C-alpha cells in the first residue's frame, strides 16, 4: 500500500488500505506501506490528517500485540541473520 492515495482516502482507497493492514495483522503476514512524503506535502493537511489517522489505528494494533512495526532495513537484517552453525557431532559411538 502507499500514501497518499489517488482517490478520497477515507472513503474508498483508505478503507481498502486499512482492511489490507488488518488482514495482514490477522494472518501474521507482512504488509509494506510506502509514504511518498513529497506528495503528502503537496496534497496538504487532508493527506497529513489521513496519515495521522492511519498511524494511530496501526499503533492500536501494535499496542494490543497484533502486529509488529519495523523498517525494511530492520526486516532485511532480521531475515538475513543466519545463526552461526556449530559443528555437527555424531551420536554414534564405537561398539568396542
């Protein structure tokens, strides 16, 4: 999903975006939200208010433990973190 949205965000596209976020939280899946800051600034206070509304709703889900918020950089580091492998040891012993 991305912000700002092309149509009236609170009434159509915004409700679709919000449903997608809730679905991701329910399913335990990832959701990537992109905010186009220059476009938000260009659209003005209505767009800013929409983002404030969305972030408050997302924070409520986070506070209830229903989702985790992280940057793409943190997600990439977490997902690429491979534990150091310990040498394999056999459980077999000589029968002698």
